[in-house]
C-alpha cells in the first residue's frame, strides 16, 4: 500500500474512532439523564422512599 493511501486510511480510521467515541458518550449521557428523570419522578410520587420496617413485638 502506498504512503498516501496508508495516510488516508489512518485518517479515516481516526475519524471513525472519534465518531464512535462521541456517539458512545452521547448515548451514556442520554441514559444517565433518563435514569435521573425516572428517579426524580419516583421520588415525587413517593415511590422511591424506603419501605418502613414493621416489628411485631410479641
């Protein structure tokens, strides 16, 4: 493979890796925001509070 073709291939691979990294970060960020929103909704509805422990003293 010639030097020019090799350099072009390396640039394309670098660009592909950068796009993959950006897509991965955006996906993580979207999932994290979704999880935070769900937790906030559950807290607001009172569904995220710990369940009280009831002891039967006999």
